[in-house]
C-alpha cells in the first residue's frame, strides 16, 4: 500500500498543548517564573530590595527603627511595624491613580499580617519600622512577591528577624492549578465546572517551617485548599536559595573595603 508522503505523522506519544503555559511553564507542577532579586539599591533607605518575577516588578524600602510619630501609639515593651503597599499608575493594564485605593489598603494589611510574626519587635521598644512597597509592574502574584521583597528589605536593613518570609501563590481552576500565575491567568477561567475556582497566597517561614499568612478567594473544597497550601510551601522552598544568594551578595558588597583614593 503506498504511503502518503504529504502528511506529517505525529509522534506515538504526545502531550496536550493545554498542559503548557505561554511562557513554557507546566500546569499542575510547582513551576515558578524566573526570579531576579537585588538588595541595597536605594541609598537613602535603611534597607531596600528589588524583585522581578516574569514581568512582575516590585521595589521595597525600609526606614527605621525610629521614634513613633504618635505618642499615643507608643509601646514601651515592643516596637510597631507599619506597611504601605501602592501600585504605580502605570503598573496595571488600566492606568490607576496615585491615591491609595481599597485594594492598596487591603494588600498593605495582608502584608503587615504576614511580616509581623517574623520581626523581633520586642527588640525595638518605643520605635516604629516603616515598610514601603511600590508595584512597578503588575503581571500577577503581586502580594506573594511583595512579601518576599519586603522580607529581603528588612533583612538588608539589619532588622532582627526570626526568619525570612517567602510568598507563593497559586490559581486553582477546577481540577487544574497554576503556580505563580500571571495577571491573565489570575483573571481567566478555562474550566467548565464552577467548583474549585479561586486563588491562594501563602506567606511561609522556611527555616521555622511555619506559615505566617494565608489569603484565599473564591470557592475551594477543604482537600483542594490543603493541597494548595502544600504546593505553595513547595514553591517557597524553590525560591529560598535565590533569596539566600541575593542576601549573601548584598552582605559581601557591604563588607568590601572602600576604594583607595
């Protein structure tokens, strides 16, 4: 029987294209986007950090410890941690405003709740530490990367901490999930079923093996939520060596002797 030379025969074993994301990552795998981290970029701040994950870009600056601005909020036994997270007007697909909106305030509160358990505030009585995060480009998973960036900036500022705080998020879409979702993946739904649709962000202390913050939205079953938390923890462990290397480089740069004049 003659063969059809014009037809390209496919491989015996193949995978569906829906398993792969546009940037090459795989669904249902702990596959985070490439991350670039740098500490000590802002000389005017006590500590600073910059993080880039895919197209998501954030900058964090830490000021303090310094005297509290309001005397009625002064605590004689421990310090106070304040967080401020804002989106640059050009950071989102739709141009925003410099005025802090409800989303900025919610993210600032979540950031504070995630960082506070890791900071030794009892070491800084009658003082306050300010953490300011600016989202330069929002391409998804901003809260998770804001937690990591703020933790790096606190460490760069020399603030005593129990452990670093790393963030990771997933997007649950029916029986499938995506780790470290992009802005499009966070707001898209490819599953026909309305069950197990939502997002999850976990703030994790890797050395202590403790969760300091958890934020979820949508509807997910208990089993799905538990599996999502474990996936986020695994994603945090993948980021840990990158963060350690960035801090080590920052310490080495700070320890270098001044150039001879």
